[in-house]
């Protein structure tokens, strides 16, 4: 089994949790039992993730194990983002998170297209966005309170 393939597939499958889209969806009330199928397709098994799963190298057994592990990890990321993310968003500036999330998604797409970009770039972008939005929120609360 190739760990790099698991990491790449997990990044694709868990992209909604990593970029904050799941937290924003949970905040708006989208997470309801009647929306379960739509949520699974949108946030866990999008078309890009399915295509990536089909195109990974290895034997059928390795591909199935890679997809299984990546799916479990991505599901944990999405569930964690839906639960904890809503609470965390109250401390953050959502406008900054939307911008950095969009930039992170663009970089994930570029990585999948095969452009030579370090694999940790989207994570670094989102980390920077989280820190910036927290600092921005603290500054605004200090100024206006």
C-alpha cells in the first residue's frame, strides 16, 4: 500500500472538512437527516474524489484498501468539522476563512492536476487563514467593544 496515495485520496475526500465548507454548511442548518445523501456526495465523495480513487496505482486489493482507509479518515474529518467547526466559527472571521478556503481548494486542484506544488500547501494556507481570521476577530472585538 502506498501512503502517498492514501494521503492524496484523503485530502480529496476530506476537502470539505479541511477547507471549512462543512462547518459553514452545518452553521446554516444544512445537516439534516433528509439531506444525508446530498451531504455524502458533496462533502465526502465528490466527482473528483471518485475519479482519483479510480485512477490510483496498484493492485485491486491495494486500491480498495487505499480507498477504504481514505474514506474512513475523510469521514472522520467531515464529522469533526461539522461538530467542532460550528463552535470554532464563532471565534473566527468567516469572510477571511471563505477566501483562504477558496485558495486552498484551488491549490488542491492544481496538485491533483499534477502541477509541482508541495502537498502541504493547502494545509498551510488554511492554517494561515485560521490564524488571520482569529486575530482579525480579536482586533475587531477590541476596537468595537
